[in-house]
């Protein structure tokens, strides 16, 4: 019997990409008075305008399914043998959230499905695992979904850095959007900068420590990337950083440039990073999905990217970082859906501070019991809905069902 062996030298990378977010949004100017801040602190100091908020019947599964559905509609399920679900908003200690998504999307049963976790980093681990599977068998495609809800204590300094969103992408041979370079750099160190114990719905964070940990870890990952033959900092055209708030990306870019002896100032760093921040400014922190919202912002807003080298710079508290690069593929424009993405963001329903505060208070008091899925409560507007827990089992429907 002929057993297929590993294929060498096939280009692998991101073939199609799509996003979803919560049905609601909060304008940070509306919460600033309660938090005793000037709106400028959020708009300029953090680089955030809005944050997405999920409805009581939305969760990481409904956002993930909504993000991935267009990929299946456009490209079918043929060749997809793996679904990797990256999240730190776990809904079950045992069952992968990806299995619910698999069912909602009607994927074939010949798909392996698994959930990955390491704070905001795991989508990048998923990208690498997916690339390895495809390199072994270029006939296969892998569906990667990153989906998260960022939630901190109300009235805390971290509250304006919340958000919610999902990015789904397929990884394939001869990709039509981003062809990955072979070099990558990684870094792990044990830091308690941000964590969420199993008994909490809101994360705990040492804000200032987390900013230093992010910079150090990314610098470590970049040094490793260089040692493995990666491009020099000034040979990279675009930098898609993890964006817990968008200012973090330009802050990191300035500090890294200085560390590597490059001529850079704050204004120039902000200018370089700006095309990657458009979606994150409006969505907020989407944890695992955030770096890929950065990539999508760049693709959707900056023309003539074919041939450009783009860095994907991933950081997950705790902490793990990765620095990898790829080249934008000729003809990538055919794969863009900027108008649809704008529609999704524009159609979110604005919540005032009082309504948002009441909704978040219920979620926090409920601590994962979902007693808030009840009559008369606000419903999400996305294609999938979480209908509650019956006999300790989560239930989901496609809204049209
Ligand atoms: P804070 O103490 O409220 O803010 O917390 P601040 O006082 O440091 O001010 C923030 C910026 O606003 C400063 O700018 C101020 O000068 C400026 P900077 O000096 O840093 O350039 N500012 C103003 N600008 C204009 N007009 C004004 C004004 N007032 C002040 N009127 C902090 C900020 C980010 C610490 C907090 O929101 C927080 O703890 N957030 C959560 C943690 C976080 O996002 N950390 C980022 C790195 S860790 C990470 O990325 C991982 C993560 O995504 C989780 C995961 O991996 O899963 C979080």
C-alpha cells in the first residue's frame, strides 16, 4: 500500500478570513464620566473609541460560528479535516467549544476538533499547528477560529479595555492572502500579569506589569525569530501586534525599535501602526482574535499590499509570545470583504452607560449560570443564538432554524 509522505516546499498560509463581533457597542465617551476620566484618556491615551459587548444570548461559540459561516459559504467544507478553536473564554472544562461550532456550521464528521488555550496567544499556536498539518498534506485545509469576550471588573482601570470578537480563517496550501515565512520566534516565561481563575467571569490583571511583560516577551520572540533566519526589523513592511488597546501596538513598536537601535519616534511609530488599528479601536480587546483583527484592518484599509512582508506579533499573558512573518499574495484583493465588515460594525446597537452597566452586572453576579437568558431581555442580532442551559447542557440554534 502507498502511504503518502510529507510534501516539501509547498507555500502555506491564510487562504480566507472573516470576522464577527457582539451585537452591542459602548462608546467609551459614554462611560468616561462614571470612571472619572476625560474621553481623551481613552481616545488618545489608550487609542480606543468603542468596545463591543455581547448580548445575553451570545458567547464565544455564537461569535465563532458567525465568523466562520462566511468561509464555509464561500469555500465549502471540502478538505477541512481540522477545526482549531482558540479561546480563553472557556465555556466547559471538558468539551471543546469548537464541537458546538462544528455542529452549527454543519461540518462533516470527518473533522478533528479541539480547543486551545494560552490567553491571547493561542490563535497563533493554532495557525502554526494548522500550517504544519497542511505542509504534511497540502490537500487538507484547517479552519482556525479565535473567539473571546474580554471582561474585567466594573469601575476598574481595565474596564475601558474590554471588548468582544471572533476572527476565523482557513489555512491552506497555495494561500490566496498571506504566505507564511518559515522563520518564527517564540518566548515563554512565567509571569502573573493577567489571569482568570475558573470561578471568575472577569479577568484579574496587574495592568502596569502586563505592559512591561508584553514588551519583554515580544522582544524575546523577535530575538529568537532573528536567530532562526528571520528578516531584520527594518525589512518588515507592516506590523500586526496583539492590541489589548491600540496604543499598546505603537508603544511596543517604539520600544522595540529603540531596543534594536532604529531611528523611531512616537509619531512615526503611530503612523506605521495606524492601518492595523481600525477594527480594534472600535471592537476593543478580543484577546485571541485581536492580532488577526489587526491583520484584517491592514488588508481592508491599506491598498497595494501585494508582496509586502507582514509581521504577526502575538502576546498572551502569563506569558507566551510569538513573532512570525509572511508575504501578502498577489491578487489578495479578490479575497477582501471590507464593505461587509463595515456593515457588521456599523449595525451594532449602541448601549448607554446605564444599560451596559446593568447588563454587565447581571453577567458578573450570575457567574456563568446563565439565569440572565430570560424573557424580555435583549437579544443579539447575529445568525446564531445561545438559548440557555437545560439539564446542565448548553443549547445553541441558528436563528433562522
Ligand atoms: P490606567 O491606570 O487607567 O491608565 O490603566 P494610565 O493612567 O496609565 O493612562 C493610560 C494612558 O492615557 C497614558 O498614556 C496616559 O498618559 C494617557 P501613556 O503614558 O501610557 O502613553 N492619558 C491621557 N491621554 C490624553 N488625554 C488625557 C489622558 N489621561 C491619561 N486626558 C491600563 C491603563 C492599560 C493599565 C488598564 O486599562 C489595564 O489594566 N488594562 C488591562 C491590561 C492590559 O490591557 N494590558 C496590556 C498588556 S497585557 C496583554 O496585552 C494581554 C491581554 O490582552 C490578556 C491576554 O493575553 O489574554 C490583556
